[in-house]
């Protein structure tokens, strides 16, 4: 990986020196929060997509873990832009992370240091679509067991179990159900289905309300496609006309098979293709209506 620098605790340091202590609390207990953000090549350099929204969620997630981030959003925004420039990457992926570092080994994190880091790396397709998914035997974390709207490091062991199981059974991705048995989300993506030209997506009761998910709502409005939040049963899911997943890493990814059931005869649907096309254009600054979501990184 041709990356020379990371930003860690207020300084740009060499990639190979970006180390943390073995007693880091987040390493043992998952007590950190993070964001995944993409930046794209545009006419005048590069542009970070919805950076402000991601930073707002980062701070909200940190608050859920009683973490007071020792930098402002403005400082982190500048550090992110400067890091991209320093590494001379035109298009890629950003990973800001805030975590409890070393101090004590017990569960209580409050006596530990807070560390903040940002990675900027080249990053292509996370999932090569269209994909085949498996309804997982692992349920999405119960909303009364965690603060489900926070993007917490430790939560993702749930996703890892589901994804490993799907991969072992020959599928590309897992679909987790909520505690009631309704469709929740993928291991790292939100879920949409199309039925009779209407878009449906699970309510936010048990899912992480994704930023790409929100972007799809705005795209649907632009395309004049009706969209509704509702509980989606396994039967409705498998009998959808189209299915796609959304996420910063995955972007808009079509699903053509659920378990042993083909969706739309194994072909990508018309509405999915339209949303993919608009999304690809707007993140690259080709649609004026969405310019406000782009943070320009000039060459």
C-alpha cells in the first residue's frame, strides 16, 4: 500500500510508526468509534463526500461512549484534507477513529487516555456486484442492548460472525434479522427492496441509519420514486422485484440472489441501475443539486 502518512493525536506521522499500546482498551473491549468516508476524483482535484455529516455522527457516537474528543470538527476536517494532500491520493477511503487507549485493564474505560487517528488509503470496490446474500443465523444486536445509532468498534463482531458464516456457505454477504425476525441490515450495509416500483427500507429501530441510506432517500426524491420505511419480512424480501444494499464502502450494490432464491431472474433491476447511476454522478460532482455534500480537496 503506497501510503506514507497517517494523522495520529494531532500529528502527521509515518505509516510504519502508527502504533498503539498493547494495553489499549479498545483492542481488548472494542471501546472505540469510527467512520468510513469516501473521497472521489473530480474536475478540480478530489472531493470528500458528506464529510460534515460523517464528523457529526463520529462525535455523536463518541458521546454515546462517554468520550470527549480532544479536537473540534473543524480541526479534524482540516487534518483530513491535509492528509489526502500529503499522501497524494486522488480517490480513496478515510477512516477516522477515536478510542480509549491504555491506562487500566478493567472494563471501565474512563481512566484511559483518548486517542484519535485518521487513515487515508486508496480503495476500490468493497463488493463486486451483483452479489448473492444469505439470511444469517446471527441476529442484529438488540436495540435495548446497545445504542444502535452509534458506530462503535465492538459492535462489528456481530457483523464478522454473520459475514464469516455467509462466506463459508458460498455467499458474498450476510443479511441479519432484527430481534423480531424482520430484515435489519447487511454486515456493513443498509437494505432496500423494490416492489411494484416503490422503494422500501427497514425502519431505523434496530439499524444504523446510514449516510448512504439517507443519500438514497434524496436520490429517490429526485427521480420521483416513492420510498417508505417499514418492517420487511423474509418472505417480502425474497419476493422483492429488486434488492440493493447501501453503504459508504459498498456504495450501491445490487443483490440478485437470497439464499437459493433468484431476484429478478438474476438480473439487476431498472430502479437499482438508475440509483447507481445518479449516485456515481453526484459523488463526483456531476449533479449541481448535491454540490453542498462535497468538500473539495484542491491539488
